[in-house]
C-alpha cells in the first residue's frame, strides 16, 4: 500500500512560510513575510489564447500567483475578490496570474467568461509547475516581489479585496488606499445582553446550587435528568442517545480516577466540561492564606457525576431554570411564575446562539496550540465560515428543531450530510495496457467548521483495483487521510489535512490495467476515535485503578468506525 497525501482544496488559512520579520502590512492580513525572500522556479506556460506566459517576463512587477481549478469550491469563492483586486491594481504594477491545475482550455475559458473574470490564466495541464512549486493544496497563492522572489505563500481562500489585503498590495506597490472604518470592539444592545448573560452563566465548574427554595417538591429540587424527564420526556430520551450523556464514559472516567490522586487541578479542569456541576466533583479546590488545597466535596453526587453533561449544566443556576425563547419568540408566559413548576424559566436568545456552545468547544486565545493552531477551535472555525455570515448557528445543525441530539462525527448519517463525495474517471472503459486515471473528491458542503474539527477523528480516502471476485489487486491500494494528527504527548503536529467549510479534498489515482475484468474500488471510511485508539493502547500498560475502564474504552473506539462511501466501478 502507498500512502498519498492527495490534493487538499481550500484547506486552512495558514502560511507555509519561515521567518519572523513580518512587516505591519503583512501582519494586518495575518501573513508572515519571508525574510529573506525565497527564489522560485522559473516556468513558461500557455494562456487561454495560446500565448506563452513566462515568469521571467514579469520581473519588475508584483506578481500574484494563484494555483486553482474550476471544480474547487474554495477557488470559486475567492475569485470574485481576486477580480476586484486585479481591477484596482492591475494597471499599477500588480500582475495576477491564475495557474489552472490539470484542466483543458475550453472549460477553463468558459468558466472565466461565465464569471466575468478578466485576469490572466496559465494552463498547467500536467501539473508540472504545480509540482515544482510544491502545491499539494488548492487554492494556493504565492506573492512575488519585483525581482521574482517569494514574499509569502498562502494556503486556502482569502478575501483578497478586504481592507487589509488592499493595504498590503498598495504598500508593495508604493501606493496608499483608504482604510476601512474600525469595527466596534465591544457588542452593544441585544448583543451586549447576550454576552453579559453568557459570562455570568458559564462559570466553570458551575457553582453549587445551594439550598432549594422552600416548598419545592422532590422533582423541582432535583438535578437528576430523570426528574427533568417527568415533564420533558422527549428531551430526556433524546439526551440519553447523545454523547452529552456519555461525557463521563469509561475513557474519561478511566483517566480521572488516577488523575484525581496525582493531579486534581487538571482533573477538575477536564471535568468542568464533561460533568461541570460542582455537585459532580469528588474533590473541590479551596484557597486560604495564599495556598491552594483540594479536599473532599461534601455535596458530591456520584450518580450524578456518572451521567456526564446533564440538563442542569445548561439550564439550572442556583435552582433557577434558564432556556431559549418560546417558539413564537416571546420570553414570558401568561401565568405568574410563582404558579409554575420550579417558578418557570428565564428565557434568553443566548440559548439559540453559537456563543452558548463556545465555552466547551473553543479554547481561549492563549490556550494550548500546535503549529500556531488551537487544539480546540470549533467556534472560531465557524465564525470565519460562510455559515456565520448567513446566521446559521451551531444549534441549527446539532439541535434541529430544538431536539437534544447533538449528533456529530460519531453519527454516520450526520457525517454523510456534512460532505459531498464524487468519483470520476477520465474515460468510461479501459483495455489491458491502458492506465485508469481517477479522482475521488470529498467536499465539506455541510459542516460549518473544519471537517473534522478536532484532533481525534480521521477520515480515510482509499482507492484500489479489485478482480472479478472482488479480491484486491496486490499493491494497488492508495490511501489519503483527512484530519489532524499529532504525537501522543501532544508536543508536535504531524499533519493537518482537514477541510474548511466549502473546501474539497481530491485524491488522484493512476494505475495501469494489466488484465480484463478489473474494477476500481473507492471507499471513504471514518474513524471517529482514531487518536483515542492510539492513546489508550499506549497508556493502558501504565494505568492503575482506571485500567479496566480504559480497556473498555479502547474496545469502544475500535468499534466506532464506519463507511460513508463505497463504490465498485467496472473498468472493462
């Protein structure tokens, strides 16, 4: 088997660059300037009119070199802003050259006409120039100085007509443009009210509820989800099927049982999302005379801890219930609150906002990061996506119609809705001796964050030849991985091939047909717990009291994989 990185389309918004002497204009556009600039390979290609395009002939001008394809959604998304950049600076010394990746002249020309794009295109039919520039991901943009040296390299789409981008290119060209007005630093009006509520609401661990109000019945004075289910049975049954109900499963419990003895501060920190009520903590932190100590929690409820992220974690503070507005948008009912069970609920639109999920699905700016990227960055991935601009919230996908499901990477149907998968070959039939060329494309069409968003899952994209009996042809398997990988101690990122929203991953396959009757088999397999499997295998030999639970968790991770795409394509 050969491992292939494939071709990543629209991945990440990072620079593949070195050096730390970035200028302010590059910093404003979140780029690092290469210092010193790097030499690049010379090339000569043909444009759409058949004329030669030589990089050497562009010396003396700033060159915007963009590698792209018409089938790349992220490329299509950024091209209108490239056109506006070209129209503003094209007659001032900026050359925008789009190098097309392995497509024929006619469809590329039709694409340019359809979208009203006037900047110059060079054709790279055999991907020779793309390979020489090390382009594995598209779109990739290279910015060259007047001497033809690389100033910066950008992987992924950008808003090339944004104020920071325009300031950058104006600076490179020795010109000035008017800066956009600064955005308000703080939210105002209803936004400020939501932000203030969330700041009060999400103190972790969540403080003790205290003594229930006098006269409340046992159901009202209970934090047990079963008590909530007496009046909210549908929500309870949905929650039972969710990962929130399994947030204190054997993998977490097996780690915490030893961690509470050796590192209670970290254990409490972990549990502050997995089971965040103080009533769920076996030990609590107390500080006196400048010293921190951990002692047994007299309010600890072992059964409540085992139930993970319970209803009260989101909905109860000091016994007061909180929830979203009614479906008609109203915040208050007709009946006096003192006549309602548990005195009714305080309703706020914060429950319908992605910011509500942020506390446990987004590390702070100074949180743990690898290769400059936070380990947990789901909220910021969403905030930078088209979904945020369109007003689509986390709850719209993960709590459809307010259902308490929270489906994600472990759910095959949810994952299938998140991506679009397409398999194409360069011709319908092949004879022995001919070479099959195929492209298997996975596009993030439905996830409002990176696919997958976190470190633990991996998505395996595979193609191979099989014979008439369905048996694999030896050494024909090729595999690419979509995901983010790190060393087990989280000290180093190994690779990151996740798909940003609307981005695509295209795996190319090329193999000579040596006999009749062969088929091309393409599969996409999801392993939601890939990192955990490796992690548990490594830590179980050293585990103490949590060993049995970790072994149970390991078995669960090994069973969690599933296939979201499988096709056998006859070739003869």
